[in-house]
C-alpha cells in the first residue's frame, strides 16, 4: 500500500467516530454496476429521496432517508457504480472522495453497505479490497441470493466474513429477502473491518489474485447460467434475428403510445377543460381571470395532456431495462457503434437521451476515451428526447389521419412517430461518423458489458420510476412552462391602448414573432410558430403551451381545439417542416449549459448549437419543398 493510501486511511480512522453536522448518521451504498445497488437503495428509502449533483462535478448524487423502528432516520448515499477506487473516471473519483471525506460539502459517511453480486462474486470481490482498506464500518451484502440459490451456486458466508474481517450476509434486494441484518446495521454503529490480509489497493492484478483466493477459501461455487437465459440469448443475440426482434419491440412500443394512451389523454384533456371552466365561472371578468384561463390553463394544460404518453414510454423502457433486455440491445448496438467510430459504451448514454439529453450527457463520464466522450456528447441531443414527444404527437394527430398499415400492429401515426425517431438517430449516426473520421478521430477501445440474467420486473420498481418521471414532468410544467406562459401572456397584452389589450398580432409578442418571420417563412412557418420557436429554447415542449396560449387569446381560434387551430394556420408541408425542424434543432438551454460544464468551456456547445440549428433549418427547408412538390 502506498504512503498516500496509508495517510488517507489513517485520517479516516482518526475521524471515524464522528457523524455529520446534523447529528444524523449517514451510510454509503457502494457496489459495481449491475449489482442491484440502486434496487436496494430504492427499497430501504422508498419515496424519501432527492437527486442533485455533487459540488463542482456533474456526477449525479442520490440521497435518501431510511426510517428506523425507533423513529430515527439514517441518511443513505447511493454512490455511482464502480469497479475500483482507482480514479480512472469521474464516477470513481467521486466515490473515492466521498468515502475518504474529501468531497466538499458532503460529510464523510459513518459506514458502508458494500453490495456485491453473489452470482458474479469472483469479479465483484475485487472491489472489496479498497473498500475494506478505508477502515469504515462495513456490511458486505451478497445480493441476488435468490439467483445464486436457484442456479445451484453456493458460498460460505461465515468463512468469507473471516477472510474479509467484516460481516457478510446473503440477500435479495429485488425480492426483499434477508434485509433484517441491513436494518440492524443501519441502527448500530458497527466496528471497523479487520481483514486477514489485503493487497495494495492500487495494484489491480494483485487484487484479482486476492479476490480469487478469498473466494476459494469461502467455498464459493459460481452458479451456472440460467437455462432460460441461455435459450433467450440464443434468440435475442442472434446476428439476424436479434436486431429484427428489437425492431419489432420498438414498433410495438410506439403503436401502444398512440393507441393505449389515447383514453388517458382524453381524460386529462377533459379534466383540464372542466377545471378551467369551473374557475372561469367562479371569477368575474378581470385581468387575473384572463391570466389564469388564457395564460396558465391553456398554456400549461396543453402540455399536461401528453403526460400519459410520456409515462407509457418510460414504462416500456423500465420493463426492458429491469428485465435485462436492454443490456442485450447494447451489445447488438455495439456493432453499429463500431461502424461510425464509437464504442459500445456510447450506447447507454445515447439510449438515456431518449428520456432527456441532460442525464445522457452526464452519463458519458463512464467513457474513458476523451474524444469518444466528446463525440457522444455532441450527438446526444439529436436522439429524440421525451420533450419532443408532445410536439410530435400534437402535429401528427392534427395533420395525419389514423389508418392501419400492418393491421393492429402499426398505424400511420405510430409509423410517422417512429420515422421521426429514426430520422434523429440517423442524423446522430451520420454526425458521429463525420466527427470520428475528422476532428475527433481516435482508436477504438474494447467494449466490456456484464450481461445480467433475465428477471421479472417488479411493480414497485416500475412504480417508483414512473413516479419520479411524473415529478420531473410536473416540476417543469409548474416552473419553466408556467413561467413562459405568464411572460407570454404579459407580452401579448402590451402595449395597452386606451386601457385595452391590443390584438395579439399587434402586441409585443406579435412583434417578436413578426421580427423572426422572414427567417422562418421559407420553412412554411408564420409569426405564431416563430414565437413558439423562441419560447421553446427554454424547453422543447414549451411550444405546445405557447401555441395553446396564443390561440386561446384569438377570438376565432379560442373556441377551437389546438389541433383545429393549427390546421388553419399551418399547411401540411409546413407541418412536415416543423416536425423535421424539431427533430434536429437544439431547443433546450439546459442541455447547452450541461455541455458547457462537461466540456469545460463554450467552444463545443457553441459549435453544437450552430451545427444543429443549421441542420434544422436546412432539413426543414428541404422537407417543406419536397412535401409541397409531392402534394402539388
């Protein structure tokens, strides 16, 4: 062990008895990726969670509170999934700094829950050496004990505990089995581990000899691969059948978004309309009534209607991820990534970009090659995020009638939506190929990914995921979208003339729209769309609320539905042009801010914004001209 490591561990041991400034104990959950660490975190904290970033870095921080039987609460810190404390990536550096008390603003934890996959113990035990060397009270949790038992594996936890010098238990976070010792550990302070021997933690090869030796002395018998996993992998990982199945799954997901979500969307629409009418009846005509109905209800309500579709999309993503299928999809995608110069590690961030580009860009920190990381950051916003979903749905439903293409499996609207997702992906692939063959050219590195066994997703896990996504969506609706709606309402009522608001086309909002109209007129857009494009820089879906507010203020269009109002102002060619524009444009200030932080400067975000804006204008221009020619 190096002198630096000895000094660090000595400092930790010296201060071990203290707790954080609030007097509340904190326990860190540490483990390799795919060890079930986050599943355990969700189970013991429930809904008492918060998400933020560590000070000075972009690594996501998840804290939660576990309530004990005596009423006390313990702070649980869910650290990033890591394989070692040797800081090769930002994740590993953050985990090391938190565990050693060197992370500014984050109290050093009072103990550690070390989560290891019991079905992959030979590999995961490598992490035990540096964690135990910290000298913090540690409980080693061999997770997925149900898999170990059902697949014929075994381990002597008493012998392993003697080797590690720390208590060891078998548990299943997914099923909630064997968690009683974890609750006792949270309630008690515990003692520092005293392992029989430890290799130098910076010597990775010796840590692997050590891990193998400890496993042998604990009579560890690795389980055989599940028969079902072998059979399914033979199908899902087949070079021809696998991609075809993945394509069918994607098609079914998009068709269900339109068909299954429709009743729920109609229900939300009815609720928004009914509640607006009730508020209108209770209030006399006034400025406040106009603000609430025309600004808030029409603006925010127009976006809330699409919440069922977004939740349905995340439900399917959650099922595919928790079942273990997405890891196979990453392996299939690695072949495509190789053709454009990227590695398989880029797939996970790009996949998460379908939810939001911000966490996708943060997820690129696991990519060790700097040029590959920057290339992935630059193309991530081209993947179709959930914020585009309300825009796509609104325009497709307004201009494209629903007709079956493949019977009940695929309709015209789902096909159009799928085509937009493919368009964004194709643009990302082409851009990656351009970058990796020129300014960001580098050698391809090996792609290593653990294949988890297939599992049945739990309702609890899926429910927490959907609840978290609902909170994020409603928070945006209650802050960004609401703020834009109020500002737009004010701009639409100024300047006053004789104490009366002007017609919207003569208001400040209308003046702004008409100022940008010459730039967007070749794309088939009018000044109203221009206002929406400007406000959507705050967040893509804001354009829906903006149009809802604008049309709500017009005497003729106010009584019409938003889709009908759009059909009066936008031609079919203009609708196609607007869809293409949103497929390519970087309409999100939050994404730009995160790119600046991740790349430590304005160079790459400015290049990215300029490139995507030019691509969006050119693509929309071509789409408008081609569609007009086809419809002529």
